[in-house]
C-alpha cells in the first residue's frame, strides 16, 4: 500500500434499518462461563448515579453499578446502536459476535435486524439477566473473558462461534460491538488474525485516538504498530465520531465507530514476530532507517536494507504496511536469532483507560 495513497477517514451517513427483522427464537440454551463479580457494590465501581437504564426487558431488572475495570460505559443513544447495525449490513440469519453486550441495548437492535447473536460478557451480573431478557430469541450468552491473555482469543468463544456459523450455513460471521476500551486493541488485532471461522466484517466502537491509529497513513502522527498490523489484514475506516456524552458513565474521551473489512488474499506470517519487529523499529521512529537497522541488527540489517533498494534516509514511519512486512520477512529470513534478540516492545498504554 503506497504511502499517503488514500484518506481512510470516512464520515458516512448510513440509513437506519433497525427493527426490521422478525424475531423467531430458536430457544437455544445459553452457554455458561465462569467469572464476574456477583455483588453490586464494588470499591472500583463508578458512582451509583451512573447506573445505566436497562433495555426494556425485563422491566423489573435494574442494571448494576458499572465497573471501571470492565470498561463499562454504556451507549445511551439508540440511534447510534442502530447506526452500528446498519453499517454492519446485517441480513436475516447473519451470525453476529457481540463482545460486551452489557445491558443489551445493541443486542436488541442486532436481533431486530434478524441476526443470530453470540454475546460474550465478562460480568455475570449482566450476562445472567441478559439471557433471561432475550430468552427464546436467537441469542446465546457466554459469560466469559473474550481474551485468553494478550495474544489469544478465548477458545470457548471461538468454539461457540464456530458451532454457530456451522449451524447457520453462512461463510463466516460479523462482529458488532461497543468495545470495552481497555481491551479493544488486543481484541481487534487478534480477531483479524483469526483463520476460522472467517470474519466477514467488523463494526466496533473504540476510543477516538485508537480509531485514528487504526486508519493513519505513513508519516502521520498516529501511524504506528497497531495501525500497521490492522491495515495489513483489513481495510479500515472511521465511520463517525461518538461524543463522550453518548455514554453512561461518561468516559474522558470521545469514541469512534470503526469499520474493518478483512482482506482475503493475506499470506500467513509470524504475527508475534512481526509485532516485536514493529515495536523495535518504532521505538526509534525519529531516526533514519539506516540508523535503526544498523543499531538493532548491525551488518545484517544494513545488508537487508540495501537488498531491498529502500531509501536509507527515510524514517521507519514513512514505510507502508506492505513495505514493513517485506522488510520483516527479509530480516527474519537472514537470522531467526537476530529477531529473537530484538529489544522487548516498549510498554505503552495504547488503548488507554480512564
Ligand atoms: N454493549 C453495551 C453498550 O453499548 O451499552 C456495553 C458496552 S461497555 C463499553 C463494554 C462491555 O464489555 C461491558 O458490558 C463489560 O462488562 C464487557 N467486557 C469488558 N471486558 C470484557 C472482556 N474481556 N470480555 C467480555 N466482555 C467484556
């Protein structure tokens, strides 16, 4: 992909199509998981005034006090939930993964659009009532952490997703979520690496700054390892900005609705090694390629650079994702040991929590 080839920020007005699909439930049983607090009061909770209204079913259920550690900022504007569903272009019977259904406001719109939904919720206080609220509809609720460590999606989630996709006869699934900001980036990177079942399209909300990183072009301030890893695997675009005031409790920053369309011609590569390579290179983003390569990989680095005919006076941040993966493949083929010796990635909070 050439540097600066296209603007990736699209502000698009999608027609709302919520509430169109029939609701013929399959009455499938809900999967069950393990953790999540059972009590409402928690020392690291937001104040009780930030308790979100629940979706309208059941009327008697009161949402628990939101927890910071689970990034619980609930979208209060139904029009935004309908916008996300419309952008995902849901057709009757599409399989949709929703990570973090919370009180079910987005889940409700997905079901109304005709989707078969697998919802994965870490907080049992929310997962259990959600199952009851939508009993008999095309919804499975898995109470689990969607991530199994930083580099892996929860196997139970992938297993349940595979079974749902297989049963539906679809070629893959869509992913629509208002993501918990603190784990949004690892979720996105891991989801785009998933080989099976196939991700067809993702429409998710992230912090505005993270959204900018996902779509940044070479040379831009926000361009870096996360955007490069995402852009290698998918076409990424920002659909719209979502003001912080649309969430309860209000986060410190605005959000972005992001669309990701996975590329289907991607040749598999060592993703962990590439992530380490990017982190090493971007730790010196203001230095020239020549200095970076010599500093990190010595003569082998310089030889690789010359063999590719790249302008040595460029900075790493000027290289496109496809140039960077090519460079990585070359340097790692020269010596696996060299890559193993790369300095550890910088510890930097790229998702940021508030
Ligand atoms: N979808 C709801 C909405 O739009 O109002 C809630 C979104 S809220 C930003 C994020 C949700 O993700 C919360 O319900 C939270 O409990 C859940 N969550 C946080 N971390 C999670 C994880 N690792 N796996 C699954 N769910 C998670």
